[in-house]
């Protein structure tokens, strides 16, 4: 090595930082495994054999969002996104499609959590076809253009990301036919 070449000397602080990154990564991986086991898709098998992946028709239930302004959120989810009101009460609202509840809005006076707090990154609404999604995106462009956050082609689906007035992320997406997945 040339005499003037900079040398990197590993310090105790460097080693601590590397160890901390490894531990944080291991803790995150352990958390994901714990969640997978809790919902029945664990990595362990049973006497009947290895764990099986979730069935292709598996769906999650409604997402519950605690909101400060129920009327504004109703306007966004029902008026802009086109979800139907399934049940309305003074402090809560159930919205969905074809009678299936997708979003439950609950009025709260609690202070908004810090953006640094752990929580839901975004909810996701699957549309039956590209034409249905396009119609909703046209409505978004007309009534809530500031809610648009971005788009992504996930190879298996096409997604558009919005933010409601409370800062909750919402993904609107359509799946590609399974035969077209790469």
C-alpha cells in the first residue's frame, strides 16, 4: 500500500455500529417470522409436513382508521374513491364494495401519532379491472389531485398511492392475470 494512501482503522465505535445494524436486522427478521407464525404461515412444519403458503383467495378484513374529521374522510373514501357506505353512526363509518367492509373510520379526539411512531404504512384496495381503477383515478384527479403520492408497477399488479386528509396512505391497485406474472 502506498505510503500516502488513506487507511481505515476499525474502531470500537465502528464495531459497535456494525453489531447494532446486524442486531436491528436480526430483530426485524425475527419480528417478521413471529408474525408469520402467528397468522399460520410459519416456517415450521408439522407432523403432516411443511407449512403451506396461504391460499390464493386469502384476504384480510377491514382496516380500522382512527380519524379526527369523520365528514372529510367520508367525502374522500365514499365520494372520491367510490366506496359505498355500509353503516353510518355518529362516531364511526363502515365503507366497502359489494357489501364487503373494507374500511372502518372511527372518530377520535386523541392527538395524531408522530410520523416516527410505528403504524400502518398504507391500506390497499383491489379493483376488479383496469377500467374500474381508471374511473376512480379520474375521480381522484378531479376531486382530490393533491392526494396523489405516486405509482408503481409491481409486475404482478399496477398500483397508485394516495394520502387521505389525515395522512393515511391508500394504495389503489389492479392485479394482472396470474398467467402474466413474471
